C-alpha cells in the first residue's frame, strides 16, 4: 500500500517538475516542500524538526545517512542539492532531481568539484538556497566523517551563511550504505514501522573572516556534538522494527 501511494506521489512530482521552468522561485519551493512531505507520508516516515530557520540565502551542510536525507531536508528547507552523478540514472527519482535543478558531480574529481562550487556560488549570489553533504558518502549515522571543504567555498564567495543540519533516524533500516541497491533500500523503508527522521537546524556560521577549512571543521563539530548529545540523552538511532511491505 505504501509503495502504491508513493507511485501516485511520484507521478504528481513528474508533472510538477515539468512545470518548474514556468514558475517563480517561491512557488517552486512551496511545491517542492509539499511534495517531499507527501513522499515521507506515503512511506510512513515521520518528520521531527528542531531549531529555527533564518535567512533564505544560505548553504545548508548536513551529515549523510540515506537517500531520504534529500527528501527530509527539502520537506523543511527546499534547496538546490549537489548529488553524485550516479543518482542521475536512478529510475524516476533521477528525473525528478534533474527537474528540480540538482547539480550532479562526479565523485573523486577535483575538476567536477570546482565546477559544482562555481555553479553553487552563482546560485547563492542570486538568492537561491543550496545544500551539500560534505562527507562525500553515507555513513551509519553514529559518527560524522571529516567534511571536505571544497563546496563550502561557494558560501564564502557569495557572502552567505552556512547552515549546519544534524540528521538522524530512529531505525537502521534508513541507512543507505554498502552494496544495497536503491530499490532494495526503498522496499526496506516502505516496510519499516515507526521510522522517524530528525532534523536539527543548528546556528548559522557567518562567511566573513573564516576559511573554507575552518567552516567545514566547525560545521562538522556542531553536527557531531548534536548527534552525540542525542545519543547520550537516550535517543535510539538504530532500533529496527520491520513489518511486511
């Protein structure tokens, strides 16, 4: 039933992205937010948000656990995302990301990272919001890998704030790591019971008077501290509870 509901929501998304070039930025953002909330609802994923959003023009940086991260972030703060180039070939979702203006980047390529940084700089300069996952890969969520600073240069170039966001899930089923395929991950998530994604919007980091390496290290420390705080407070990140899809 959840996968059927998701197919309906995805069909609506395909229609909406086809209309994106004709719509203003605020309308596109509202549609993106609403569609992502419908995706989460269709999959039975609850969204919990802490912290206050501030300036519209900012670079969101988050830890990376799952492909659901993009959906969860967009359900709160729609943005132009930077994703690995392989995602562009994913069935249906790749097309949706293309339609939403996603910047695709080949991992491990300094030239591709530089091109993505320049594109983000221009988007931020004209008032858009962008989002990146500076770890460069997904983890199981209990730790945060060192942040690669290259893409954070875009915020410094545009003179806008960097917004760290801590992401966590209440079940290991959301983790998208290793050799699991997208379809296998989707099936597992659709079969999960009581799955919740938590987003904590942390204080912004001003671009003035800071290097990209300093910004990357500070953003990582803020996110890691929040994740560890939740763990010490007794939050259960990985308590898988499954039911038949």
